[in-house]
């Protein structure tokens, strides 16, 4: 499900009926005005560290970018170029420390693995949260879960990278990944389960966002639907992105999509981060 407020695929000038629209000079002025507005929105986002003091928001500028792929699974197709509005996204996944602060302030229920000796460590990404838990956290801070298009733009840049760092496959220095297709961890990277949310700097996205693939799957705002055909109204599952510490490399691309029960809160490999969209 893609919201017009998040991604616009219309031109800056907009559509008008033949003979009824503004002249060419007027259209150029309108386009320039809207372009300036987008630049100002991007600048405002860049200047805002965000409400979570130890997890700043990283600005993602407006502009066209590659979305989807033609050589992936059926639900990743087709590859196309879309026009994105500016937004800002948390530099890391939300951590247990940050989630516990939210629980203390709001009275919301704790994460399912809050007391786990490894998964519950303060600097690890929070896991064991439903879609509703993640949504409540983001809303508490005036933020939102990212749409699929926002996630993908943040993860792969404007050129459509297969991974945040480029097109070369993942390795132990770039992402916290598993050894098998499902579902065993791999401690060759130093972490048998989740890793600290600010780890794997070598795997950062073009704008410097960390762990957009690997470590934990991340909830997005969208209800699952095939890109071509089908309807979100026919489904209740939400989309997870990015793969996790017990995923193999095939699940770690920036385009892989996983439909998941939004009420399930027992996954030891599912977390989230938040975004702030431009007005």
C-alpha cells in the first residue's frame, strides 16, 4: 500500500485538461515553487535530530529512485522509477533501552523478550513486538513506521542497490546474518543472535543508516499486496523488510518482502525503526 503523501509519481507540474491549463511560463514558475518547497522540507528534516535523542533521524532527500526489481521473486516485480518526497529515518533500529523508556512513559506493555539474557540487552534492537506495539512507539514520539517505499529508498539509495552498500553480497563485516535458509544463527560475525543496533558500519546505506538488512526484520506501515494485481483490502498482513540474524543471504536484499501477522509478538528476530515524513 503506497500513500500519496509518502511518494508521488505525478510530475511537479501536475495534470491539466488540454487548453485549460496555465501557459508554459506559469508552469515553469509552479514547478520552481514546488521544487523549492521540497528542498526546504528536506533541509528542515536534515536539521531535526528527532525526538529520540540517542537515535537521530537521518534525512533522505526528495527525488527519483529505483523501486522493485525484475530479477527477484514475483512479489518484488516490476522494477520501476518512482518520485519520492523527503523524509527522515532513525539511524538504527529501535533498541531495548529506547523501548523501555517508551514503556515507562506510556504504560504500554513490555517487549516479549525484554528480560532475555541476550535479546534483552539494552543496546540490542528490541524484538518480540507486534506491528501494533511498533506503531504505538512511533506515534508516541510523533513519528510513524516507514512505508515500503521509504524503507527501500533508505536502504538502496537512488540507483537501486541490491544491498545498502552496493551490489556485492553480504559478508560478516557488513551485516548480521544467518548460516542457513531458515532458521539458525551464525556467530562468525561475533554475534550468535542480535548485534548492537549501531554495529556494522561497513554495511551502512548511502546516507549512513545502519542495519537496514540483517540483524532484525523491520515492520513497515504497509498492508501486504502484490505490486501488480491483487488488493491490500484482501489481506491483513503487514510487510516486514530486511532479513535478520537468522536469515540467509537470499532474504537480505533491499527488495525482499515478507508478509506477516501483525498481531504476532513472539518473533525473536523482528523489530522496527521510525520515520518522519515531510509535511
